[in-house]
């Protein structure tokens, strides 16, 4: 919010310097980002009147002007401005004057004619970046008056950073209200009292039907006829708009912008002759479109609140008007609109269409619901003063009275606990009353009703913040808090996330952090079975749903890096994935990774090759091994829609699903434009962090015996199943089983495979005999035959 200090001081004038005022606002939570002079200082520029204009004898584009500056002797000044004319009062830079930029005015001879000064445009005085002609001053301006003092260019623009919860401060009136409360002063609202209503001089009116009362509780408007669209905007208003960061357009638009800045109420003017029938405030219908004032044509969403006549949509409510009913140079009959749209009806709509306007900025944060009639009267008064014309009666639709905000209980004990300061009850009452709140005392504190425009006050803590702001944060005591420290238990078996990260980093991975919001198309490709949670107010369409897998962010980063010729990548991320379950959302802690390219950086001692499934599996097993219970994990061939059907596996731990790993599905890779294979994994952190404490077991003093066997099993039988079956056959003697060979081919039937196992047998209390070893091996083979259909290989 940018505003003129002079304008602000017309409302409230505290005994503070500009720097002190800026510091006070900042300490009260309205951070002042900058204080900028409204124009460079210029000396020797006075008001003059053009008495005569004659053609230059040697230059067609120059004219010789006689200019009266109040000294009694007219100056002869050569001027090339197209709008110079007799009777025009303009800024005159006399000989010796210094203009912004260090330009010194001297007596000059232009094509043989002496010139004793310069007639100035707005840009030459530093009031605009560019201008088409001389700056015309009001005809009642006193000749010879210093232009710098007349235009009050000793002013500054104060740029206040208003936080999203303080929509009530997006106006001069709102900032002035804060300054008055901070300094215990009374507001002086100039000529804005709604009691001074503009009397209707014509009976013209238009019916307003509110079809969406929850989105638009109040709507006011009136008809204005006979306005002079050629009437210029007064210089004082142009300057106030400029100092607030707005440019002058025409009298009607300038007045609506002025009221927006002054009171905080956005308004809009329609050309009444272009409206068809009544005004309807409703939701957009399917397929409706509108051409906006900026020429952009958009198709409206069904949830968009619009202002429409009987024929078409004429404006997006609270955001921007349409071109069909826009005022132009021929418009002399207006319908002036002043409405209250709820923040929920406007929030996010402008961003959804790629728009951002002063109007939407205010409605999204909350406009005073009782301001519409007052703003309409103020705008009508200004328009009639500037453009003339006649006003019709005020048309109001919607709720006659606004709903009162709910009262909030403020406890004295809680106030003291939070602020660390016991304020007298009368001081608290006075502070809150200065903010236009209704305050009554109770046995243990206060009962407070905030004003309707304070949308940010709903809880007790909000009231505590207001007391702290007005009392002064700098006056609150600074004390160190005391708290009893309690040792948090740290399970010895737990594997910390930091340790898991270190393992991946040691294996060449780099950690990334991505948004939890992802594109719905990518989410659908990777996890089509799980409908993601959509965001009500997304940053963009590419970030409009919550991720159900961390692979979304990993693949986006992988693709970004591949497009920049980084072909070898190892990336991982830890974070939450969000799984909708009925009306609830489960947040699951997850760690995921992706790798592509070669196993090692390019070198002379090892040929280049691409990573494969087992490179990834080795990295995953390194993570699983941190639990101290690698044997509890099992890899099972399974199908995942985002993974290659022949190179994917589900990971289980003691019957619980622990994660997935595998190659990215070729169809997904093609859709993402990936030209090289990528491998991904995703693991549950809650399971991964569960470790097993090591337990002591006495090492046998007796020799171990190894026997190798080769068995033939069906392709569907996994090595893990074989090892588990063999171990269960003689658990007291079989200490270790090592798979050391897998064979398919000649001598083995189709659909079967040969597995070679090394069995280590050992007893803890004796040396095994050959007979015991043979018996145990026979028992193991029989168990494999009975349970898995295995046969010994010849």
C-alpha cells in the first residue's frame, strides 16, 4: 500500500516526523518498506500565464510566447509544445532555475529568437516518466507562485507492506485509523461521511438481483446521467493517484481509483447504454466467456462469481470489468457499482485466470462490509463536482444489516502470561476501544467484539496481539523463559534419518527437496490407483494436487538435469506423501531415490556401462542393513503401474509392506521424454527406522562343515523361498546358506532353473559326524522336494 504522507496527515496528523511515523508504523506491524520523495527538488519554477502565441519565423514547430509570471513584465519564451495556447497557466522555469537532473535554465537563442526561460511539462519537473505536452495548471492559480510549493512537492510516498491478514489497512483511511489509535488521536475523515448523501435529481434506476447471496451479501449502485467525459481530472487528484502508484486515465476511472485508495472500497462504472435489462450477481454458467478491459478473452469457470445483465457477463466480480459495457469517450450515462464480495468468493479466482488487480487484492483480504453506501456517496460527490451530471437514487440489494462479528473472551491471566506484563484493566479497555472494538469487562477479563472490517480477529490470541501492538512491542519486558527440561527417550535400536541420509550420500547420492504439490498428470502416471488430494487454492495448475509418491519430485529434477546434459545422476529425498482415506488424509514418512547413467564416473580402468536393477537393489539393501535385521526383509516380484513389469519388486518386512524398487516403466519414461533408463525406490521410514538390537550368541568352538547341493525348481520359486525352506529343515545345525550359482539352459527343462546352494553345518556342543551331516542334508533335500517340488540336479 503506497500513499502520500500529506494525504495521510489530512486524516490524522500526529506530532511525529516522517522518520518517526515510519518507525511507529513498522513497530505496530505495518512495515514501511520505503519513504520516497514524490518529486525531485526544483528551484526557480513559478506559475505563469500565456498571454500571446506567435509563429516562429524560422521554425514551423516552434512558437514565440509572451508569458506573465506576475512581475508586470511578460517574458518572451520560445516553446515547441503542441498544447500551448493563450490563457494557459503553466510552470515556468525562469533563467537560473535548476530542474531535476541538474538541468540549468539559461537565456538562449533558438533559431535567432531570444528565449528567457522554459515552459515545463510534467516529465521535466520529475512528475512523470513521459508527457505529451505542457503541464496545465488550474486557472485560479496565483501568478508567480512557486510551483514546488503550490503542488506540495515537499511530500513523500510511504510504501507500507501490508500483511495478508490486514486488508483493513489497504487504504488511507485504514492506515490513518491505525495512526490515530497509536497516538490517541481522533480521525478527521474529510468529506466522506455517509450522512451527507447526494440527493437524487433523476428517477432512473436499474434492478439488481443477487442470485448468490452467500458470495455477495450487499450490492449498491446508482445511475448517473449527463456527465462530461471530456472533463479533465483535477491536478490534485492526479497527483494523489501518482503518489500512490497509480496513473491518471480519465475522470470516471480516476474517481473510482481515488475512492479505492481513500476508503478501501473497490468500485466499477458501467456504460448504462450498453447494459441489457437488470443486473444479476451470480455464478458463471458452463461455457460462458468474457472479454476483459485489457482485451483478454477468457472462458469462465463454474465457481466464478460474475456481474451480468440479461444478455451476457459484464464483469468478473471483485476482479475486473468487461469490455462490452466499458465506458469510453462517448459515454455520458453510467451505472456506478459498489459491492461487498466475501473473501471466499474472490480468493484464488484472479490467480486462476492469471490476473492480479487492486480490486482483487482487497476483496481477497476482506473489505469493510459496511462501506459500500459511504463509498458510493463519496464517488458520486466527486464525479458530480468534476464531470457534472445528475444522480439517480441509490439502489441497494442484499442484506439490510451486516452480521455482527462474534464476541471473543480475553482472559487477564492469559494476557499477562503471553506478554509477561500485567497491564491495568482500564488500559486494556482503552487500547482495544481505540481500535473501534466493543469492550465489556468480565470477572476474569474482557468480552470483546471486533469491528466488521477486522477479519483477522477471531481468537483470544488475536486480541493479545492487538494489545501488544498498541502498547508497543518495544515496551514489553524481555525475559528468558524457564522450562523444565525432560530427557526424551531415544531407542537404541532406532535408525536415525540422518544415518540413512549419510549412507546414501556415501554411495554417491545427492539429496534434493521438492514441493509437496505436484502436477495431476504426472501424479496420475505414477500412481493411478490413488486419487490425490486437490488443493483449494493452488499456486499453479502444475502444482495443484498433493503428492502420493515422492517419485514426482525426483523425476522432475532428473528430467531438468538431463536436459542440461547431466547424464549420471543419483538423487534421493525424504518427506511426506499424502494418502486420502475417506474424509481423512494419512501422511506417511517416506524416503525415495532415483539413479540413472553409469555406475561410476567415466574412467580409464573400467568400461562404461549403464546401471541396472541390481545396482539399485544394492543401494536399497545398504539402507535395509542399517536396521541390523536384513534377514527380515524380503524382495518379491510384483507389478506396479509406474515400474517395468519385468524389473520391479515389492519389499516386505515381517509381512508388512515396506516399499518398492525397480526400473521406470518405458511408457512413463516416454511420456516424460527420458531417453535413458532410470531406476527408482521408495521405502517407508517408519519401518526402515525400526532396528533390532544385537544379541550375544556364543561362538561355537567346534568345526563347521560345508556341503554344496544343486537343485532344480520352477522359475516361480525364488531363492529366498529356497533358503528359508532349507534353514527350517534343520535350524539347530544349519548356520548359513549361500546361493552361489543360478543356471538355465542345456540340461534344464524349460520353465525351470538350477540353484546351487552352499550349506554350512555346525553344532555348538560337539563335532558333527559324517553320518549326522549326511542325515541332515538328506532331510533338507526331502523338505525342499515336499514343499517346493525341488529335485537334485544330476
